[in-house]
C-alpha cells in the first residue's frame, strides 16, 4: 500500500493568512488526577483575583490500532501525552471537579517542545479553552 501525504499549494492571496498552524486534537483517557502547580514570578507566587496562577497538569493515553504487514491480527499500542492547562486554581474549575483517572476526554491545543537540564527533549500539549 502506498501512503501519500496531502500537500496543498496556497495561492498568493491566501499565503499571508495561513502561514503555519500548530494544532492538535487528542481523544483518550486521563491517566492521573490533575495536579495544580503555582507559577513563580520572581521570588513570590503569581496571583490574580481568582487565586494563584499556575498550571494544571495531567496525562492522557491514546490508543493506536494497526495490522502488521502479512498479518490479519489487530495490534494496539498506547501512547501517553502530558497535558498542561494554564490558569488559576479556581479556573479552569473543570480540571479538579470533572477530570478523574479514566475519564474519556477530548483535548484541543498546541504542541510545545522543551529541553530539561540534561538536554533531553520533551513534548507537551498546551490545552486551549
């Protein structure tokens, strides 16, 4: 089987509007209850009217199903994704109330890459509202 990647030519009139896109949509199961970490600005915690500003973090598992070449048996593999949602401890309120381990969720956001202190590259999903 030949798999092709669809490439589209953008006319000159459209090129200025759609130069690039970083968007991801995940549908999967939550792997752990969301944790809230307060962001530090300088030596003190960042705050707003809704409480301390920070990031909600949790993992989402997605499953990929496929058939190996020459086999009629379905195989599956699980991939784990780190999801971060920035906001306050009170907002987004859904993170602490409705997202539990095992909950089926749809996440829309963007992919962000970063390096740790040892230089290892990581990816995380920055969820958008």
